[in-house]
C-alpha cells in the first residue's frame, strides 16, 4: 500500500526523478518522457469520465485508469525481467485481453465505418478522442524508449490497444456511432 504523507520531498529539485529500483534519472530521459505521457493520458481519461453519463463506461474508464497506474509503475521499473511479483508491478497479457474483449463488445452495436471520422460528435466523445490522442502520444514515447531500453511487450500491446478501445468507445458514446462526424475528403476545396 502506498502512503503519502508529504507531497514534496525536494529530491527532484536537481532535475532527477527516482525509479522503483532506487536509481535516479534526469526528468527529460526517454523513460521519464514515457511515464509522463502515460500520466497525461490517464489525466485525459479522467476528464472523459467527467463527461460520460453512462455508469458502465465510467466504471470501465476508471478500471483503465488503475491499469494506467500499473503501466506507469511498469515503466518506472527498469530491467529485462517483465514477470510480475509481489514487489514488482507489470502489465500482464490479461490486461491486454480485457481491452480486446471490451472493444469486441462495443463493436457489436456499431455500424462499420464507411469513412474516417472526425474527433467529435458529442462533448463526451470529443473528450474520449482527446484521451485517445494522448494514449497514442504515450505509445510513441514508449516505443521511443523501447529503441534504447527494454520495455515490457505486454505494456506496449496495452497502450496500443487502449487507443483502439478509446476510439470505439467514442463511437459508442456518439449514440452507437450515429453521432459520428464523417470526414469528407477535399470537402472545402
């Protein structure tokens, strides 16, 4: 259990941040960029929760927010051993499968797309699209990290699947896709 009595520690005043293993890194390293991007995506999901009226979707997004903290802990634990333990949080394939099952369930009520959609429709769907774009940014930061340091493959799959889930959820929130705004190529030429 995490216990935070004091929010500031002053240990980061030198421009470094501590990782789970006790090591310290500069706050602008690829690992910290990835952790920060995951945090931003999690915040965007929190904003989306405030706009979504369906309790089912709020609950699903809150569950994802918890998984996003797991993802941050995974990224904050450097190394090549991606097996979870009592002391090490790692994203596991079951978390990826849960997103895939949720995507499949949402897709059942949606009409196939005949065009790309603009990120909007309802206020709630627009906020979910912002979270989707933030998840894609987190994915780019994580893949950049993976070019130089080992990254849990399940974590990479999770962040990729998350943006897919958020895309489909935005469509579901837009009255099962009826409120989607379709892209019309060259419309304003």
